[in-house]
C-alpha cells in the first residue's frame, strides 16, 4: 500500500490574496505529479504576521470554498493551515479538505510567546486524520517538541505531518543535540514514534521589510529510523514529493524528490 504526499513551500506574506495565489499556483503541479494529499505550511493562507487578527471567517470563506471545489474536482486532499479570527480571539487553525468534507483542526500546544496572540478552543479536536488507509498525526510547529504521546497514542499513526514556521539554516543538522549539551526534542520524539515525519515549511518571508529571523525553506523529511532523507530547496517556492509505503507493520519512505518545475 502506497501514498503520495506533496510537501509545499510557499512565501510567508502579509496579504491573504497573495498567499492564496501562491497556494493555487502549486496545486496543478502537485496534481500533475500524482499526489494523494498536499500539505502547506503553518498559517499559509493567512500568513504568519501581525495581520492574522484580520483573518475572519468571512474574509477566508471564498478562498476555502475554492480549495474545497478543487478537491472535489481532483479527489486530492489538501491540508491548509491558516490563522482564524473569531469572537475577539485568534486561533492557529486550518482545514483538512477531502472531496466532500472539510475538517477543521487547531494548534493546541502554544508556546509562551504564542499565548500573547493565539488562543485555543474550548472543544476537543482530533489531531489524527486518515488518507486512503494511512493515519497521520498533524502537529503544528512547536507541537512536535512536546512529550511524544501528547497528541496521539503509540501505534495510532503511520506518519506525522508537520506544518511549520521554522527557522532552519544551511548549517542546521539532524542530530540528538541541536547544540552542545542541548537536547533536540524532535529527534528524541522520532526515536519514540518510529514513523516518518514530513515537514512543510515556508520558503521565505515576504513581509514588506520585516527583518526578523524566519524560515528559509529547507523543509525536513525524516524517515522512521530517524534519518534526515531530504531537505526542501533553500529560499525557493516549490516542494517535495514523498511516496510512503506500509509494509510489515512499518511505514517506509520509498521516494522523496523535488517537485518538478
């Protein structure tokens, strides 16, 4: 049993329309490549910026309806993270679009700095989704560093999808320590999970003069044996194509290549 996953890298922009056009421009390329599901970065529709508080349901509605129509037409599922402003609060949220339904998800584990501008819902929401017999945990950005069984149980998922706003650089390595004497909690978690981790990261910031540190592409693809197999292109819009296979109780990465131009 195999599944083809598209991992997108789009720019992080202040403008929702610009973000949407970046998203839409990649979808036909993933369709041509034969994927079953496409993952976009954290807050990819809204953008990750101070303007997230303007992203109400009314503002986002036409863009979400367009993606839903595309999934109906192609039968390709789309995981589209976005900030959502509702009743005076802002949520780090998104929708998993299937052919005839859209399931909302939320980031439930917030860092101290995120708590200053994000909220979490009162209701409980599942972090596990299924695509053609493959079960995925959806962990948003720093949720991946939390204790390994915070969001799902042992043997509950076949792989992890990781949309993020993540500041890798060209010197970043995949090791047990991210700095001397400083444990890499993601590395430790993958040792527990023993399933692949597929990260979708922004290609770069396009925030009209914003100079803070931010993502540069380099989305990481990690296999069940905790090996870094591939990185996305540096500071480049595009993505990766990952073929997963379930065999003898394991999930294997059979192929990982760049999305053709």
